[in-house]
């Protein structure tokens, strides 16, 4: 699942395990996806951020998460990748 983030002002870094701030983003699965949506699923959420669709880093990172989806699901975790790219770009890269 991928989400497209609007280009905000300066970002603040989160530490591993730190709660994400509230958000709502367009989703490649259709509609939008918010932190509240993820919380209502009663699962853990793994958010990963990447710089650009189709870049070597994105492709490697996404492939590694894809290979581990069953392990995350077994631990009741949903994986969501976020970048600044458009939903159209996500569709071409995925």
C-alpha cells in the first residue's frame, strides 16, 4: 500500500517506535488513508518513507517489505510506504 504525501514545510524526524502524528493521505488502494484508519484496524502500523518511486533505494526497500509481508501480518502489522510522488507515479512504479 502506498500513499502520496503533500509537500509540507520542514519535517521533524521520528525515532523508531515513536507514535506518528495524525495524517490523512491519498492512497494507491483508492480513497484516502489516515492514521485513524490504521488504528481502527486494531493492528500495528509500520510506516516507511522513501524518496522517489522507481529509485534503486525505493525498489530495494519496497521489495524487502513485500518479501516480509507474511511475517508482518503474523504480528498483526500493516505496512505502508509513503513518498512525495503522485498516485500516478506509484501506479507506474509498483
